[in-house]
């Protein structure tokens, strides 16, 4: 069973993640490529992908438990 706090955290990642990606890309464009922004981009991209996957699983399991009548 998915917890409500997990769903809230997934939504938070989806809201704040693109902003972090944007700021890291701007940082790379201004200062050049370095290790920290690249690692940050990889980690945030994975977090966004897993958040989307977890929310998809939560919604699909909810629909299976409560079919339309």
C-alpha cells in the first residue's frame, strides 16, 4: 500500500525537480561543465523518473481497487 506521505513527496519532487534542473543547466552554461552540476542533473532526473513511475503505480492500483460502476 502506498502511503500518503510518499505520494506527497513524489508530487513535491515533480514540482521542485524541473526548477533544480533548470538552475543546473544555467550554471553549466555560465561557468562551464563541472562534476557537481552534472551529477546533480543525473540524480534529479532519476528522482523525477521514479516519482512519475510511483505516481503511475499508485493511480493504477487505486483504479483497480475502485472500478467504475
